[in-house]
């Protein structure tokens, strides 16, 4: 019984906070081109607020790695 009130309070408060965006790794973004394009588009539309966020930095790194891979393949490597 003594845990009932704190439990209810914890459940009630958990609904008060907004959902946090998942932070994607570089490998996850490289594997999902659509997700990479979506995140890159958001970051380019608002670079002042989003440039330093983990998802934007990871998307930039993933984009760079994919470009290097494509250049390597195009050069026959």
C-alpha cells in the first residue's frame, strides 16, 4: 500500500514529458537511406538550432561516409 501512491504519481508524471527523439548511430543511418534523407533535410532546414544535435552530426558523418564509398566504387576500388 505504501508503494501505491508513489507508483501512481510516477505513472502520472511520465505522461507529462514529451517524447524524446531517438539518437541514431552512423551505421543505422547508413543502412536506412530514407531516414538519413529525412534527418539531413531537417538539419539543413534549421542549422542554427539543430546543427550540434547528435542526430545531425551522425547524419552528416553517415552522408560523408556514403559519399566516400560511392566515389571509391566509381573509381573502381
